[in-house]
C-alpha cells in the first residue's frame, strides 16, 4: 500500500457538493492499494500511521501520535498514488490494485484505523471528490509497504 499522510488542523471531502467526511485536528490519509496488496499490508500500514509521531509535544518536538493527541483521521482513496511517470508525459496507473481489490482494501484499512481506537471519516471510493484541508506545519509524509 502507498499512503500520503498530512497533519491537518481540519480536512473535509465533498462529493457532488455534499460533505461525506470531515475531521478537525488529525491526519488526512490518501491511500492506494497496489497490485498484490493484501489485508496484511493494510494491517501494517494502519498500525504505522496510528503510531506515527508527527504531532508536537510540550517541548515543541514531533513526539506524539494522532492517538496521543486524541485526533481523528480522514481516509481518502487515491489510486493516482500509483502513478508511474518514468516514460512520457502521461502517468500510468497499471500498478494500482484493480478496483475490485482496491475498494475492499480501502474499507479494510479504514476499519483497521478504527480498530486502533481512532475516529475515522472517509471519502467515497471511485467518486470525483473535492478534498479541502489545512495542512498543519506543513507536515506531509510518504509511506509505502
């Protein structure tokens, strides 16, 4: 799986103008299931994201996780994280999992984040989504497993 994690003070996702997911302080997680990924990949990614220490402690050091601060997570599927830009000017996405595999893994990942004890909001798989956020820091982390 691939994920782009952003520390946010707020984030929301809209489909057809309606808010389908929204959080205050926490993490926006853009997630892509890759070809060959299984639930074990989602388990590992969810555990890592939940414990990722990118929030500041009382000394101003990034030493606290989203769990530690009582934050929330907005999980949004984004197959374009699989982009291959090595040839030409049009990215290829053939390494992304097929939607029949990607959607269940996306839902499973969100459920695993909930299992970590986090409030989770979600986007809508396969929809044309409008994502808004206030990136806090800015802090943006790329993860892959």
